[in-house]
C-alpha cells in the first residue's frame, strides 16, 4: 500500500483548473522531485497533501498512522522565544532538536527575532527534520541557503530520510537526491520512476 495516494484531485480557484484530476502515489523509499514552471501548482499540491488547502474534488489518502512533516516555501512568522523553543514544539525529542540545530550551525539559545532571512530558513528546516517524520514535504528547501548548508542538508536527507517529496529549482539538489520525478504541466501531472537526469532525457524525447 502506498504511503500517500492522490486520486482524481482537482483545484481551480474559480478559473481554469490549476490541477485537473491529478493522480500520484508515494511509496516508501521514494525521493520524488516535483517539477513545473512557476505558477503550475507545485506549491499548491504540497499544501493540499499537507492539509493546508482543500481540493475541489478528489481525495488524498494517507496510510494509517503515517507521520509527515511539511516545510512551506515561506517560513511562518514568529518573533518570540529561542530557537530551541521553536524547534521543540514539533521535535521528536530534545536530543533530535539539538542535533537538528547543530546540523544547520544554529545557536539553540539565540532569539528568533534576531535572525536574518537565511538563518530563519535554516531554523525551519531544523524544525522539520527534528520531527523524525517518516515522510518530509519540502517546498524549495534550499532557498536562502549557502553551499555548505545545502551540502549538509543533502547528506542528512540521503542518510536519514527514506521518503521525501520536494519542490526545487536547484538542479544539483534534484540530481543528487531524486529517484523519482513528477512534472505538472497545464493541470496534468506526469510521474516517472527515474532519476533527474534520466527524466530530462526522456522529456526531450517526448518533446521531439
């Protein structure tokens, strides 16, 4: 049984369908990169899976007991408390919170309000990975990150996270992580059980 199954999912926001009877099944071990031009519905699909949006029709089914964690593209505002306080809100344990903050080179006792945009992004990444969730849903996780932090994130995800659904414009990140690729184009979703580079080759063949 799939961890997450999406069947006949449609959403329009009152105009032409942004997602039109989309179907996708996430299996254990999938590291699926979701591609598509800006505005095609990639972030919207992640929000639907995470439960932050409701579809016009169709269904999203989760395996019973499945735990997932979602990193939205824009960090949710919070200006009070320390970093450890924020990460502990969703962490599997204090140890996992401390390890996640260390992974992204963050001081647990620092105040949230003092962070830059890039530092805030790293805190929310730490908060997401500290959950110990079986599935991570990551929307542009490398935004505002430097090369060293991206490398640390890649290593962590490859070593510790079995199942992942992510949106990225970072080709190197996609190449290093993805073992499946799906693309949204004009409301339809096309999924391939292949890595990123093989997907690019197949897409060129389809275009020809």
